[in-house]
C-alpha cells in the first residue's frame, strides 16, 4: 500500500474507530471505576473532551 494514498482509502475510518473505542472500552471502564467508588471523597473520575487545547 502506498502510504501517501492511505487517507484516500480510509477516509473517516480513524474517527469511527475512536468513537467505537470510547463506546466499547473507555466508557465501560469509567462506569466501572465510578461503581467501585473511585468518584467519591478526594478522588474524581474525569471525562475529558476528545480534542483539548494546550494551556
């Protein structure tokens, strides 16, 4: 495969993979952490935006 044409054939596959990973891996893990009590007291479970701007 020619790397320069890779985006032409994949199109938005990367974006859909990121959303699938969030839905099937990250979100259930966040729910599990909250269920185990990691979101109480001084602990916080944070859900960050997909894109962040540096400060």
